[in-house]
C-alpha cells in the first residue's frame, strides 16, 4: 500500500501529516510527504524556496516531530500545486491521499 500526503507546511496542515504517519504505521504502507512550491518568476528565488521547503519537510519528517516508525519519502516540487498533485498521483499511483486544510 502507498500513501501520499500533500502539505503546505503550515501548522494548520500538521493534523493531516500526523494522520498520514498513523495510517502508514497501522497499514504498513509506504508514505510520501509532498510539498509544492508555487512557480516564481525569478529562478534564483525559486531555487531558494525549493531548498527552504526541502529543509522544512525534512525537519518535519524527523524526530522529535516525527514519532512514527514509517520513514517517509520526501517530494518537493515546483509549479501549480493542484496540477503537480495530479501529476504526482498519476506518477506514484497511491492507494490513499491525505490532504490537510
């Protein structure tokens, strides 16, 4: 089983990330946490945002914030969030999608 959890990395989305961790452990599923950085005109600014998002997602997926046995795969992508989520669904074909507020 595969689970995809899309997050905007805001506190309001923590519940979805937590639920994804609980489900992944309970179902012995592979878990991917994904964040999409909206497209920015400046390539330098976009690269900075992608790097920062990667750091934040990595911090979110490690102890002490991450208390689950399942270690998630981390995906940070750029573009229109809705479009990128749809593309990722077609790419990894998860059995379950968890999305926060």
